[in-house]
């Protein structure tokens, strides 16, 4: 037993190093005073970060990405609310199958989603723009939103809604006064996760983007210029920090929601 | 019936193909404490939710205060409900919970605050208004749920097993308080319970339900003394049922012998030929050494002894029978508890018998 446990510990440490070492390299080179990404380090500088502020194309990409990420987050969270609410309250024939079908994009290779969406859009004669990227991102984010919101709705006691309705409220005011506040942490958590996924997503954005690239697509374009590499590292550092912050917030809200509804934690992503 | 506040006529309810309510016809009087009693799955909750408007009837009519409720939704009915889980809104304070039903009333906010205070005082939670609802104990939640449902002064208050989540002591205390509260406000209470003792203690009348049907509707005393069927008799308290043969006004009971019976003792009609003769544990007693009696006597072997402190329950097998009968004895000072294996003399009364058509 003892031996087994030690092996397991060793494996876990190796796994974590493998997973996070590249990410730790990002900030190291972002602050390194050299255009070449290699050891030994040359010295400390913040000029790569300063350069970020003087690149207008980058600012356009950031704004574009933010617009896409916020739209995606709103859309997929709204879709998620409808699906999770229906799944928690009603049973209808083929419910399991339908839920399963909605969740498929979670495991489908993104490249396949991207290519098939591109083909379909071109067939329909639609031109590529930020909206087509939003469409693609909503498709892959909705399953995540449903998974998060399912846990929020499932822990909600159905007699809460009945009690409010019984006390004279309408179906809609019950939803607004009771359901929404009680699942709000789940909604915020879903919004943040969808936002983060959309912000980082590359493949679908690369295929479906129009004239204005998203941030990841812009970054990828910059990799052709070795001199820009440290700036990319700086940008990457900011993105990683931002993503970690958002995911942590999302998880805090999800847990708080479960505690609030008086339920026990069953799943989630972190 | 003119004073019926709730009136159901041949109400059926199907869940898909499952027949949950099978022809319920029932009148509940204004101001009475009415209980729906039955084993798990018999349809008590379904019936209560039908009255509340959370389930619609598949066929039949439901009148509340003389008005047909077929097209009236739960939020427009003169009923309020206390849920089994209490359904206290965790994100609101105690006062906001209790005052929730007043949101749509035309009262000014001072009058609303006064109504909330009164409701809280009524359930013994004076001064709890500003507390967070999610931090209350089980008994306090129950009181908040009661106050919240009563603040709208409904014609009928519906309670779905409101005490089942409480421990024994608190449950007994709340039974008292519920009864007192019902007398005080004069509102019709309909209580769902699977606890026969609770139903007997609290109710003016009880409807016993089995498999979606009402098996008997009677006052607690009638229900206990004159159960219509063997099944009702055995569900309410303990009922010993012995095989018997009835001819005319006389019953020949296995292990007890012949005894005269009157039609009054056969609530579902006097059987002829094979029948079941029921007798309650407290209608029989064990005769101790040297004790004499003018009652009827029999004897049997004590096969099991259950000592409860105030009472002792004996399982006794009578000659010619296999199933033991239960006899209860008060543990009066100086009266010994018999050992297993003793042959006991038993005294009983023919008037205590109840006859059932089924054996
Ligand atoms: N929404 C529903 N869909 C399908 N069947 C249901 C539904 N609600 C109840 N039933 C069935 O109807 C029957 C009666 O249920 P009900 O909840 O009224 O029982 P009950 O007497 O309240 O039991 P308990 O004491 O366990 O609460 C049960 O067999 C139950 O499985
Ligand atoms: Mg029930």
C-alpha cells in the first residue's frame, strides 16, 4: 500500500510539471530582456508589455475578441438556462437522448465542427464575420453552460417555485423573484466559463473569422515574426492570468450557489 | 351539503396510465381539522396537490367554497400550502418570507409589517423577522412556513406531512401547537400524514386512503372503534383478528368460544358464515393468580413479552389458533410482568368485538 501511494505521488508530481511547466515559461520570457526565446536569461524588462500598448492591430483584435466572447457568453447562458430548466422540471419522451445530443459538441473534435460550419455557411451564401464566429463559439460553449446550470437547477427544490406560485405570484414573477436569484451564481459561473472558452478559442475562430481577426488568430499571425515573439509571450502571460482569475471566480460562484440552495456539491469543472 | 368548504365528486387522476386517484368523493366542512391518512404511495399528496391546484383532475369536479376550480390556477385559489420540505426561500429574511404573499396586496407597507409581526407572534417567533431564513432550525422553519401560509388568511390550509422531518419530542409539541393554532384562526386545515397516532390526536375527521380510494371517513373515535374493514382496523392501531363463524346474532370465535354479537358491531353489515372477529389489545386483560372476574375468560400461552415502561404488550397464542394475539396491560404497582412460556388466563368482553366480512 505504502509503495503504491508513493508511486501515485510521483506520478501526480510529474503530471503537474508536464502540464504547467510551459505555462510557467511564459512569464519568465515575457520579462526577459532579449528577442531570442532561449536560456540563459538576459535581464529583467517590462518593455514587451509596453510594446503591447502601442500596437493598434492588437487593440482591434482584443476588442473584437471581447465582443465575441461577451456575445457568446450571453447566448450560451440563455440557451443553457432554457435547457437546464426544462431538464430539471419536465420529463418528456426522448429526454435523455435529446440532452445527450445537445452535449455532443463537448466531445466532438473542434476542427470537425469548424470545417462543417464553414462548409454550411458558405453553402448558405453567408459571408464570414464576427457573427459567424459567435455562432460557432455558442455551439461549443452551450454544453458547458448546460452542465453548470444543470447542477444549479437540479439542487433547487421544486416546491420553492410552487410555494411562491401558491402565495399568489405569477409563473413569470416566481421565476424572477425565486428561481433566478437562487440560480444566479450558476448563471454567473456559466457566463464566465463561456466567456473564457470563447476568448481562448482558436480553431473555430480561425476558420470562421472575417476581415477582423480574434486575439488568438492575431497572435498566431504574429508568430511568423521572430522579433514579435517576446510580445506574444507578454500577451500570453496576461491572458493566462486573466483566464485563471475568471475560472476561479466561476467556480466560487458555482459553489456558493450550491451552498445557497442547501444542496451538496456534485461535479463541476474544477 | 351547504357548509362544505371543499367538495370533491368522483375525482380521478391519472399519471400517464397510472391511476393515482380512483373516484374520490369527499366533503370537508368549514373550520374542521381534516386528515388524509394512508400508507406511502396511496395518493394522499396527489389529492392534496389536486386541491391546491398543482395537479389538475383527469375527471370529476372539485368545488372550493362552492365554486368550481376546474379553470382556476393555484395562485388564484383560496388555499395555501405548507410543504413537506417547508420551501423557505433561503435568500430572503424571515420577515420577507412571511410577508411574501402580501407583495400583491393593496395594504400600505406599515400595515404589511404589522401583519408580518402578528403572524410571527402567532407561531411563537416574535422578533425573528430580521433573521436570515437559511440559518433557522427545523422547528423554526416549520413555524415560518406556517406563518407564511396563514398570512393570506386562506379558506383552507393544506399541510403535507409537515411534522415528519422533526424529532419525536418536537413533533409532539408541534402537534399541540397546530391544533391550538387551528382553533384560534378557525381556518379549515387539511393534513396529510401516514402516522395514524398523529391523525387520531389532531383531527376532527379522518379519511383513510388505500390505493387511491377512500376506505373510510369517520371521526377518530368511530374510526378506532368501528373500522369498516379489517384492513382499516389493522392500519389504525393494533387489531387482533381471529377467524370466526357467524350465525344470526352469535359468533363462534377460534380460541375464544361463542359470544353474542349485535349488528352495531359489524359496521360493514352483519356477515353470515365465515367472518373475521377483531378485538383491540386493550379490550383484553390478563388475569393474575387468584384474580376473579365476571367477564368472559379464555387461556393461552405467552410467546413474547414487550416491556414499554408504562405498558407491557404480550403476544399470546390461543388454543386452536396459530397467529399470536397482542394484549396490552398497564404496569400498575404490584403487578408482575409475566415470563415467556407462562400459560395466562385472559378476560375479554363480547361488546369489544368488531366483525368483518373478510377473514
Ligand atoms: N408526477 C407523477 N408522475 C407519475 N406518478 C406519480 C407522480 N406523482 C405521484 N405519482 C404516483 O402516484 C402514487 C401516489 O403518490 P402520492 O405522492 O400521492 O403518494 P402519498 O400517499 O403522498 O405517499 P407518501 O406517503 O410516500 O408521500 C404513487 O404511486 C406515485 O408513484
Ligand atoms: Mg406524500
